C-alpha cells in the first residue's frame, strides 16, 4: 500500500491523504475526557444492581458516607426532585408505544444487572469505588424475563405500570393480499429463523464525563466521550432542567463509539445534576467491566423471514416477522433500531411484494440501542442467508440466484416495494468484478476436491451482496418515522484576514478522520494547501448547530454542507475580485487560490487578497456585508444507498468444529471516493466487527440474568491474528442525492461481513445436510452440528 | 477495575522476600503481575502486601547443566521463547512460552510466576508437567525440590507454603519427539484444551484446562507406553478426568477435543 502526502491542488479528492488526526493520537498529545485535569473535581462511582430483577427493600448508605474521602452518597429518593424529566427516548416509533419512565437511579426496583442503585462522590476515584462496597442493598428477587418469546407471552411483566412487556408493534405491509397471493402461487418458498445475538460494543475508550460549573453565571461545561454533543446538550437541558443557553458540551478526542456513544446516559445526567447540587466539578470514567453491563448492547433479535419464488427462482415476495429485544428500558433511540432495517429486507433484489412486522419487547437485560449498522446488518443478514437457502432449494448456485434477482441497473432510481427510492446502482457490474477478483472457479474446484478426498478441512465460500440506507437523513422522512429530530447538517466556512480557513462542522468525529476529509473537500474547491485549513468540531460553543455523527451520515450530509458553504464563500470572493479588477464575475477564472481575468491571465487577484478586503471592508461592492464567511444547513433530499459484494472463504475443521477465515474480499461501491485510505480503514474495521458477530462475540447470560461474558477475557473481540489480510476492490456509482456524489462507508463492512462468513460456513457443510448454525459459530456449535448431521 | 488497598515492597534479594513473606499472613509475591493483578482488579484477590521480586536478576537465567537445563524463576516468557539453549535442548518449552498470551504478556510474565500461580488453564504448568521438571523451592529453613507431578495441588493451589519462594525450574533435556497442541478461539487466549507430549524414552502427555490443575493423561500414556496405537491411546485421553464446562466449551466437548488433540500431538511427536 502506498501513501502520499498531498498538500494542495485541484485534485485532492480521491488521494490517499494521510490522516492529519493521527500524529496527536499516536504521540499522546490528544486529550480524552479522562485525561482532563480538573482541580477539585469530585469522583463519581455508581453502585450497580447485582441481580436482574428485584424489588429494593432497603438501601443503607450510612457506612459508605462515613468512609474517608467520601463527600456524598445518593439514592433515587435523595435525588427525585433534581430531575426535569425522565431519561430521554427520542424515537417514539408509534403513537401507542409503551415507554416506562426511568431515572438515572433505580426507583424501588432494579430491572437488569448493572442498573444504577446509588451514587458516591468522593475526593478520589479509589475512595469512591471502595465506598461502593460499604453500601448495603436489600433485594427481594423476582423471576427475570430473559427470553424474547417468553417476554412476548406476558406471563411475567417487568414494568407493571404499562401492564405488558410489548413496547410496540410496527408494521410495513403495503399490500397484504398481494403478499399472501405471491406465497400461494409460489413454486418455491423458504422459511428461515435466525437469531441475532446480543453484542457488547467495545470501544477502545470507555465512556467518560466531566462536568465543570463556571465560576459565575450558572453555566456548565460538559466534557463527554460522546458521538452526539449537540443532541446531548438538548437532552441534558430537558432532563436536568438547566437552560440550554447555560450548557456547553464538548466531546474531546473520543476513542470510538460504534453507536454506543450515540446516547444520553445516566452517568452524564447524574454528573450534571450533582455538579449543580454541590457546585463542584464532577467526573466519572467507566470501568471496562462496567462497560459490559452499563453501556448499551447491540442487536438482540429473533428474525423469521420467508421468501416466495417462482419456478425460475425469481423472488416474488418477502415476509418478515421480528421480535426485537429492547432490554430493560428504552434508551435514546432504542425503539428505532429495527426500523432502520425495516425497509431493507428485500436487499438488492427486485422483489415486488413486501411485508414487515416488528414486535419489540422488554427483558431484564441491559438496554439495547444503536450498534454499527443498527438494523441494517440484521436485515442484510436475514435476506442474504435466506437467498442462499432459496438457492439450495431451487438447485442453483449462490451466484446464480443473486444474478436472477438483482434490481436491474436500468430501474434506477428504483422505487422499492418497501417505499424507498434507491438512488443509484449497478449491482451486476460490481458482482462480476468481485467474482473475477476472487477466482471463483478455482475455489469451487478446491472445495470439491477436499470433499472428494475426505479432507478434515472443508472449504466454504460465502457471498453477501449488501445495500444499506445511510446519509441519515431527509428530515421529512425522519418525521414520518416519528424520529425526534431532523437529519440536516450545519457547516460554516470562514476565510480569515490572514487567509487561513476555519471550517466549522456539526459532525462529531470519534475516529472517522473528519478533520482530514473535510479539509480535502475545502482544498479541492479552493485550491489552497490543506495546512491552511482548520476543522473545528465537537464543541457546542464553537459549532452551535449540528446533528452529530452516526449512521454513515457525516460525509454525505455534513461533507455536502461544507462543500456548499465553500462554494458560497468562493462566490463572495469572486464578487470582491471582480469589483477590485473592475470586470464582470463571469469574466473571471479561478485556480490554485487566484482569480484571473479570462484572456488576460496577468490580471490576477488572489483569494487571500479577497479575504483581507472582506475583513477591512474598505472597498467592497455596494451592499456587500464584510467578512468572508458562509453558513449552511443542508437537508438531504434522500438517503444514499451504498452497496457491494463481499465474499468470505472459510476452512472448517470437521474434527474440532473450528472455523478459520482464510480469505475475505470486499468490493464496495460508496459512490465518489474522497480519501481511499480512510475508506479502506473503515472497511477493514467494519469487516472485523461483522466477522466478530459471526465467529466470536456474544453477550451470554446465565439463567439468573447475569452477564457471564462480562470481561474481555470472556467476550471475544477478535484481533488481527484471527483475521486474514482483506482483499479490497471498488466500483464507483456516484450518488445523485448530494453534490459530492458520495454514499458513506462507515458501516458497510459490518453490514456485509456477518452473512458472508455464515454463508461460507453453511456452504462448507451443506453437503452434510447442515443449513444453519447459530452465531457466533463457536467451535463447539459447529462440532455439534457436524456430529448431529453425520449421525443421521 | 481498581484493586483493594495494599502495601507494596520491592525486595532487594530472595532472602529479603522470604523474610517479608514470613512476617505476613497473606503477603503475595509479584513478578510480571499478569496473573495476580487481574484477580486483584476484579477484587477476587486482596493481599495486604505485594512483595515485588520482578527485578531480581539473580533469578533470571537459563543454564545448560549437562543432563538438564536450569531456569531461574524470574525468566520472562520472551526469554524462554528466544533461548538458544532451550531451542536446542528443550525445544518444547521454548515453543510453549511463545504460545502464552500475547507479546505484551510474554515480555512481562515469568515462568516462575506462571508455575507458582498453578492455573490449570495455563500453558507452562502443563509443559513442565509433561517434561517431568523439578521445582526448586527456597525458604528461611533452606532449599527443597519438588517434582512437577507433586507440585500442583488444586485450583490455583500449589505445594508452595507461605514463606516459600519458587527459585528455579530444572528441566530434563528432551531427546525424542515432542508436540504442543493449543486449541483456542483467539491467539491471545488461554487454551480451551491444550495437550503437551514429550517422548523421552517413555511418553508423557499432559493436558491444559481439563481440570483445576494441569493433568497427566495417564490412561493415554499407559496405553501408548504399552504399545497401543495412537488412535487407541488418544481415545483414552480424558479417562478418569472430569473437565470443566464454561462459555467456550462443555465438558463433553472438552473430552472430545482432548482425544483429537492427543491424537494429533502423538502423531506430530512421532513423525
């Protein structure tokens, strides 16, 4: 791999520009929330429930209060007047959705292991943690509700005030009769049941928050390891009852989030309320073992998917019934996660009839919420696994079944049966490129050879062709889904008197490389050196407007806003230059930071001079405001729809059941490519995270509701040693949705890779009659499946 | 992940470490800290005093002593992994050390620390068991030796008393074949099941994570030493053994793995 440092020029986009974020991250200069040195800060520690479901009969904090270094200990009762509202849920997906109110500390009842019961403030972290051990809590234990289908039965209701475990039922069934008719007339049907296990998002930096009251004026600065400083500011104001004008939220360097930091957490709310109560800075950093139970989990669904197909294997209808695990409470966007997949269960296939139903239930487990891909990995998994099942039934290959069903290129923009308009795509071209790169014929021959030779290392080839909706989102569409905010993004581009450029963005990067990519967008347009551009972000005092970073939205929406703001600044500079040169604007060319008169290139006016003119305002065109700055809030007209072919090759040891991923190839189409280096980084990490779900990771609970995979020794996050070198390719189909023609890449690898790996495992074993293995495909699970199949 | 409060003393010599241990009910030695500190952070262990012997260079050596190799207890895994003496005379130990944890662990962890911790899921205790190594133990009353077969007593329990320090591991040189099969899901993990085979005249087979201590696969050993086929011997791998069930493997699956891995290890050691 080659890397180049490109500094300027009109061809910045598409270059492998080294990330300008990295030097300070690699040298330790970057500051994370826990690094902030705040004199006099009190350290907070949270006592967490050790039982999954219980009434609290007593809490004795007296011994903890008298321990050295302890300043205060509070329970729900002590703080019940400190809240302006319960913990926020911003996505009430239906009008009748049940959302039991919950507060930062448990009110008389705990509902999962990890639920906050009491909070300690002390002069040191260790004093606070030691004091937790001195708090005595009496529990009257109740049977926990752990299984999703048992929860649906309502024989044991967790939140008695709502009288049911069902939070909501959400349907997308444009024409039920047509779906039923398609199934009645089908030559082939498949009916599959898949389990999306719970996953524990394991960002390298755990959560952390520091709240600092201003010395006067009643203002607070909240430093938080969050993906969503803007959303957090609004929600803290509403929950704690501090005027939004008094709050400044800053996300310092943030070490990954994967959706888990797209939230408003009890500890953030507590830290602000307690800083207000005690008029002292309050800080809290999550311990790694707390992260396993107190940060949201991802996935957690039972998926029933049925396909109807005609005699040629052409799919005529898809019908999906989900049961989704909300966990104990609804967090910020918990109920909306299944909806982000709800429109994509037909995948990349031209399926005319569509039926989707989701029932979402409470359980006595950690709340779920967004986790990389959020709804879309689940949808892709179900359709891509089911297409393989259909191929086996029809008696054609996994390649052929897909080719027969792709949305044809000429149908773009494509009106899907689920009601979306897919922006652009050329699936067959992408697929053919992937198959060529992979050398499918040789692989298939090798696979057959091993079966024939009775090898104990079988080969499996798994295909996953994914499409996702990202670039969240047109605000009116979000309104139709009852989402509590818009999907626009804000940008300001400002050329200062010395011609240095400030770019202010409402996105909140936490590893994505926005400082690099946003600089490139501006440099491309203005033809100035990257080093002259500074990107400011993640501080609501500097960037008051923003919708933050999640859902692969930042480039498509935030990057577009910057592109448009840059154009406006350039237009204004052009007007200044034309005024100075006494020519019409249309008589000017612009390149490399200099305006020139067409036909008279010696008559020039630099952008830097326009910036100074705008600042001094000594000689501006009549009516022009001083300063060279433009602010844009851009609302996208549609989602974007990245896609791609992912192919996994596994070796299955039939004696031990161990699966080795031996090759992995991804050919992604994310539209125009701003920085291939960043794209490849996103794809690599995304693949690893999706492979992790297929082979390694699972939030495992015992029958009492204890998370038993609660350490990184037991929760198997894979490392480079478990993964092959990824083989990457691309096709480029620009999106017509935004001026950059980009689609988004942050979640693609995660969305595509899980079904690719699972299809590969089933492919290796299907000649034994094996059609499904639950995730993660641990050696024991695979061994048991092989044992059962070969005993038949 | 904060341990309970404890005192910390850095010992300047083995003798000083012994005298501190003798003066305390529950002081613990710490060398690399890669076994003890995680337990302390989870508050599963809370010794009042840690006696740091990690920097005692007097216990950091690998010496050829004719029929055996003597290894100082504070020799790091990384030094075992790269030792020319071990690679020549006890290659299995060098290989097994390279299978422990990840590079960070191998640069900090010590052979004595691993063996004194006595974890049935660790690699090196099983290796010294298969090698029939001898442990040298020092205390205020002098020095004694304990064969590996008598050293591991129970779950994280060894023959070491409170005032005793494991100072040296004496490992017989290996003349025949050997193999180490470590089965895990991630490279850095403990073995789900591991098998060490050493053919030094007779064949010794030890098992990792098949019980609360490293274990000898006695039935397999007896069978192979009495002329049974590798397949027959391997099928007896877990005879008389009651393996644990955990997130990674049920007892039934562990028994199956033990047979597969013993067979593969015997085949490799015989090749």
